[in-house]
C-alpha cells in the first residue's frame, strides 16, 4: 500500500495543536510501519520511504502561521500513484481531482460553532471548502467523541464514516525535578516563586478574561505570593488584557513573558503549581494533557471535549462561573492533598495516550479503505 500524507502543517503550523498532530503522526507512522510505503508531502520536497523529521527541510523552511491556510490552498498538491491520500489539516487542501481514496482529519468545527473567534481568512476558506471536503472524502478522522457529535449534528455526516482517534502529549512532556525546572524558568524568564500557568493561545474562546477575574478574587487571600503567568506571543489584542489587569488591580501579579519555544514548555509546566485552561471550546485540547503528563495539577472547563479527554485527571469547572474558577484555584493552591491527588490522577490519565497508538489506529483507517476498494 502506498500512502501519501500532506505534511505541510508539520512545518508551517508547528507550535499549534494541528501542527503538532501532523508532525507526530508522520513521525510515528514512519517509526512503526515498515511494511507500507509513505510519501510525505512537505514544502518543495517529497520524502518517499525516508524519515521526514530528520531531513533538512525542517530546519530550512520557515513560514508564518498567519498565512498557513492561504498557502495550503494556494500551493496545491497533486498526489501521484498513491493508493490512499491523507490531509490532516481539517481536509483543507484536498485536491478537487483525486486519483485515489482520501482521508481527512477534522479537528473541530469552530468556524461554524464560534465563528467570531477565528480569523476572517480561515473562516472564509473553512466554510467554503468544508462542505465539499466532507462530501468527497472516503474517510473522516476526528480527535474526540465531542467533535464527532458536532460533525453529525452540524454537517449531517453518517457517524459510520467517522473514526475517533485521540491525540497525545509529546514525549518531552514528562516530570522534571522541580528545582531544575524552576531554575531554568527563573534564569530565562526571570520568573521565580509560586505561579499559576496558562498557555494555549489568545482567541476569545480561550476565556482568559475570566481567568484574570478569578485570580483577582483569590490573590489577596492566598497565604503566600502567587503569580499568574500567561504565556504567548504578544499581539494587538493584548491591549484589552493589559487594561483588564490594571482595572482588576493585579499590577505585578500577572506576568506576560511572551512567546516561549516548545522546548521550554515542559519546564514551564513543571515549575508551575497549577495549570488552568478555562476554554469555552476545544476539539481536543492538548495543553491540559501536556500539563497532566508533567504532573502539574490542572483545572479545565467542563465543556466541549475537555472533560472527555482529561476525565478524572483534572478538576473541571463552569468556564462562565468566575466564582467557581476562583474556588477551584484557591483549593488547589492551598490544600496540599488536593494538589497531590490531582497530580497523581493527571499522570495516570495522561499515560493512557500515545502517538504510537494514534499512528497505529490511523494506519488501520488506511487499510480499511484498501480493503473496501
């Protein structure tokens, strides 16, 4: 069986959930499947039967994420002599003329559910392309049962056409001795002492204002100084967050260190006393699972896919209820047993996920298409 995979998101969208998914999918497929032949379509190059991750293309190509969706559509790929072709980035870029059965991974339907929270270019491309993609592809993979239900409910897809295959934390997300993690974060970012961590983007659906409001409610009552660290590249919409910090009187208690490269994230998780992810909507939600894999007590929103993925490994709260978020944060930060129990439960739940499983289950989808030809 010859399989082609549009792998451009592994480079052009690295650092996002979708980029991580593509990167780890092609890496683990290459590592575990020596029987079938794979053609990994990367920018300007194709790697057939060789390891795409160790190739120079991952070091030599640098593009901005802001133009990813336009580039994927503008620079089309015409797979040649393939038995199956897979487009992992929501199917965007699926050729109109197809010589073989196709698979698409649809991570979520946020442009239909919360259109006001996505960029105008992505919104236009997604809503224009998705009906065609879903009607023409032979197999659909999605990353949670919640996203599967959305596909059935909003797009009228036959549930038998959809296979749920979970993502996983990357292997770098693991426990690190606290003193080592804290020293690295102090040296590089100047952050020392106890802190609550958030990372995962700044879309309005991420609900950062309610996190700030909840933190403001408990800060003065905490028995020791605790900071709130919000990681991510500064952008024009940060002005509203800065204004809210000042309005809430949080002053120097909230730290915005800016962009952190992926190699620093395990140290940030391990140095944190608590990770909070109050997002209104996620198709999967990798950051909480990454935090859990590092042994960091984690609080999530009790909606969309997050309770399905975290299960009992994290404490869930209503993301609209500021008092509930504040109460949960205060409890974890002040009660050692609560924090220890969450840490243990998170590690146990995170261990159930692996990219090897993701790759193996994806290969089965390819094989099922071949069997039905």
